[in-house]
C-alpha cells in the first residue's frame, strides 16, 4: 500500500483508490454502536409529519413545504439542488439550524494534498458562526440522479471533505488564538435522494500531515458508517423518507446524530 500512486486530487475526484493510498478504511456499525445509545431517541416534531404521508393532506404550511421538497428530491429527473433544498429544510425542522448555526450550500473548502492546493465542495454544511467551525458536512450521491451509474464515489469524496474541514477549522482556530485540534470527529451524511447514510470520520493531525505531503500514513484511519434500517431496504433509494415508517425511523437517526455533531 505504501507504494500506491498518490497525486494532488480535488475532493470531488477521490475514489476508493485514495482511501487505500492514505490507509483509510470504512466500517459499518449498527445504530446502538454508531450513535452510542441503546435506543434511538423520541422525536420532537409535529405529529402531522409522522402521521400524514402527502403534503396535500397537511394543515401546517411548513410541514407541507418539507414534504413538497421531499417529493421534488425523489423525482426520477430531479435537479441536484432539489436534494440540497430538502436537506436544508429538514435541518431547520429538526433544529440543526438555529441562531448562530446556519446551513450553507455549495461551501468550498481548500484541501492541501501532495503539496498542492485543491478543493472539496460540500453540497450542504452546518456552520457555527460563533466558532467559525464547520460542524457537519452533507454530500449528495449523484450516481442515481438519472438512474445510471457513474464513476463518482460519494463516500470517498465525503471523507476527503472531512479532512479538508478539519484543516480549515484548525486554521480558523489559529487565527483567533485558539489551539489546534490534534484530532476531531467530523460528522457527515451522504444522501441518496432523501435516504441518508451517516458517517463519523475521526481526523488526526498525522493523517492531515501525510495527505499534505503525499505520504502513506503508518496508522489506519477507521471511518464509521451507519445505514438506517428501513422496512423495505431493497427500495431504499426509490422510497427514501416518503413512507411514514421509514420517515419516523430516519428522523430518529437524525435526532441521535445531534450529540455527535455537537448540537
């Protein structure tokens, strides 16, 4: 592995090959292990969202707006922005976004790799304006946008973005006189239409250093992944959060993710 070719690639061009080249592995975990709780928490949202599947049946305008955005994101030929719009509104509904915590779309994050400055771009991120800290990253898996597979690798791209965010957050800390983090868990989500996959990438300064210089890290970086369990997993992509039982379970996963994000 130490002899694998490493080159200066932007985050949007990362694949499994980059994960191999930098000694990064991804492991799947069940909900209790990933979220660190024996049971998923209860929801504090309008019961209408959990009881009515369609926007047309809803009384509350904000609830109807969220489900209308969900429907647009689930469309067979939906624009990339439709998933981002839905994610932002869902973050607002679940109180990820509040006061100094804001949702940004299309956030560009510099990435120093193999001695060259490249970029990683988040479809959506949660930014803490008080700390000037990127708290959460979200990336849409665009392989399924038109029903055809492509060469994109959203999982590897999210991990590249997490490393870039770790570096960026540390630079901001130095600018304000705070000590750098030696290690930090960067939470992330890959969205397949409206079906999320949750990630915890613990970035350490040694990993950042090796990527900066194009070196093979001696220690493995383990990224934890959780794919929510839904009633019909073979239809996960086509149904997303539309069915009520899937919607409730996935929203509870978002609720359990909050302490990891720092909310």
